[in-house]
């Protein structure tokens, strides 16, 4: 009897785990949209980091004092 119960419980657990892994079309669409948003945000971060590194490369004094004047 114990072996039969163990087999039944194991079978039910495997069945439950396989059902939990199935995704519906709406879930797949949500995941696709989230991936797209993450990619867009990563591109924005790269752009902002590039702008920040460009501004750090230029000395602050260059913005306040005209070139060529003493």
C-alpha cells in the first residue's frame, strides 16, 4: 500500500509540475513586451552613459571661459 501511495503522489507531483510550466499566449505576449522594454531601457542607459562620459571628458572650465581670451 505504501508503494502505491508513493507512486500516486509522485505521479501527481510530476503532473502538477508539468502543468505549471505551460504558458498561455497572453503570458508569452507579456514576456515579449517586457523583453522589448528591457532592451529599450538598456539602450537608453547606454546613451546616457555615453553622454555622461563625454561631459566628464570636457573640463568644466571650458564651459565658462571663452577660448582664446586672457
